[in-house]
C-alpha cells in the first residue's frame, strides 16, 4: 500500500510527519529519515487498530486546484 505523508519542521526543529489518509496518524523525528521511519511504524499501528475496530483503513484524500 502506498500512502502520501507530509513532513513539516516545527518551531523546535523537529520534523513532524503525518499521513492525511489516516486521521490522527502523526509521528516525528530529529531528521527527515527518522521521521519517515517513525511514520511508517505509526501507519502500521494505525492500520492495525483501525482494522481491529472495523473502521475503514483510510479516508479519501484528493488533490484540488485553488487559485492563490
């Protein structure tokens, strides 16, 4: 399964990783590599928890165009 993630540096310099397709699935790391490894673990745990609860594994995420 391929999922999109976002990476954003917070005010302390920590990289925050989030998976928009899985509500509440967030992790972090000191480097991008660490944040990516951590979000991969978090995604796996979130998918397992959602499956056990009978919830859909992911929610729909779409890309739209907005004029700025």
